[in-house]
């Protein structure tokens, strides 16, 4: 291709290997976004670990109070994501990302300040978690929609892989760091780490030099309700995205059931110590990091379609292995860690592909609304599964509930047989043309192409 010839010519002139020059990190603007986000994601994991401890240890909150605190994280996604998508598609994303990061500096910082001044309360935690959740939801939707304007289409899979790697690393490093800090400086003061980490995120975005395209003028915009409808159509009107969304929602629903049952089962039936349970749960994050770092090579080696099929089976079937152990022996831990590693690797490779497909096949003017519509169901359904897991465990017993949850986790494998994405042989090249109705379904233009 012409672009490859240009790159090779540049390699010869500069005397540098083509592979190094072709990395997404050669894009300094993306590197700045990635660096700031990598620090901020660790801070976020610290807060996810430490915030419930502020309620339990510092405020002596009840189990119900902690349950409400955890549930409030999901409320902004369910209620506000669609409107956030419309709002973001009507303006440049960079200033919004900076404002959201700085807003979280203030909100998270209120907790350690309130603790020092004696004004800390469960009500304040509720307010902080809800408002910080709204800002984080807006930031996440904006960032997903901003990355395609920073990097070239051919670098999108790598860019998403790097961000997933940062998320996985944060999942490994964050809880351990939080546990250490809570013991040293108390849970409320530990949250100051997250507040500071948002400054890195804001600084990274602030230093980006590439200008975004100007949004449509106010007199050219449809009404809010028309914009909402267009965003919903971007997802529910596309056979490709609808297939991805329904599969992802089913996976999150059944995983919510599984994760609720499994933790209690591991402690009360298998008698795993907190340390052993930590190793098992942490193995999924290690697998995610491995998947993020190797996903590109795996996709090139296996091809697009085979990678999607194998990773779908891996993430859905791996929990079945957790039905084998019946005690807390070292062999049990090895088996469970292996299952979690397979799950983490498969899930992350699949996630990178799915996010990239969404970004590629959606016109940029509706990217934020697409991501908002997508995430509203994807994350809004997770608490339903968690509640269902609690009900199921009480109704049929922990062992039976675990069997049911692991079996239902395999149901999204059925999408392999009817979802359009599994008929693609390579990554789509762009959104369907509005001017050519015959190409309105991305699967029709891509099914016959070879890798």
C-alpha cells in the first residue's frame, strides 16, 4: 500500500526500524492521554478499594449503608449517560475531559478534608460517590469518543489495547497500594491519592496539541430528543452493534450473578482465606494485562474471526473450571488461578476488538451518543445480576447457585452462531456510507474480505 511505501522510505532516511516508528506511542498526543489516564486509573482503583472501608471502618456504617454506597456508583450511568452522549456530541471533548478530571480532584478531595475537620458523614460519601460517578461516566464516554480523533484508524486497536493494559495494571497495583496506604494513613486520607491522580489525567489532556474538529453550529443541530433518537438508532439500528451489545449485556448480567455467588461460596464452602481469595480474584487482572499486551499479536496470528470465537468461548467457559475444586488446598488455588487467567486474557482481547469495532463503524458525529447508549445497558444491567445472585444463593444454596451461574455464563457463546460480528473476516474499515444504501450493513461489505 502507498502508506507502507511512505513509511518504509521514512525508515530508510531516519535509519530507525519501521516497527518502532509505527507504534501508536509515536503519536505524542495519544501518549500524553495514555500517561495521564494510566496514573488516574490506579488512583481510581485505590478509591474503589478504600471508599467502602471509609464507611465500614471510619463511620461504622451498616451493611445496608455500604450496599447503597456501592449501588450509587451505577446510578449516573443508568440515568444520565444518554444525555451525556448528546451533550458531548455537541461540543469539543477535550475541554470536557479536563473539567471532569478537575471536578473529581475537588470531589474526592472532600473526603480526606472532611475527615481531618471532623465533618465526615455517610451522607457526604453518598454525594461524593454519586457526583464523582457522574463526572467519571462523562469522562469515560468522552474519552472513548475522543481517541478516534487522536489516532489513525490503523492504530485504533493498539491504542485501545494500551488503554486496556493500563486498566489491567491498575487493577493489579491499585488494591495492593490501597491496602498498604489504609494501614499507614487511614482510609479517608488514602483517597487523597486518587484526588492527586486526577491532576495527572487533567495535565495529560491539557497538554494535547491536536485540534478537534469543530462541532456543528447550534442552528444546524437537531433537537435534544432527535439527538437522543439518533444515538439510540446508532446502536439499535445496526445489526452489528446490536449483536455486540446484546452479547455484552448478557455476559455482564450472568457475570453479576456469578461474582456475587462465587465470593461467598469461596469463603463459606471452600474455606479459602482472604489471601487465597485475593490471589484468585487478582489472577483475572493479571490475565487482563497479558491479554492487553499480547492481543494484537494474537489477532494477527489467528485472524479476526477466529480470535473473536476463541476469546468468546474462553471468557464464557472458563468459570466452569471453578466448579472442580472442593477444598482450599494449594492445588485448588492453582486450578482457580488458571481459570481466572484464561478468563482475564480472553475478556480483554475480546474487549479491545469490540471497542475498536464500535469506534470504526460509528460516524464520528454520533460517537459519544453511541457509547452512551451502549454503556447504559451494558453497565446498567450489572447490578441486576448482582441482586439476582444474592437471591439465587439464598433460594437454592451456594453450590447449586454456583453451578447455575457458571452454566448461564456460557450462554453468550450462542451469539457465535447468529451475531453478524462473527461473520466478519477482518476489522471493518469505517462506518457505512450514507450515500450507498446497499452498504448500510457493515457485514455485507466485509464478509467476503480475507485477512
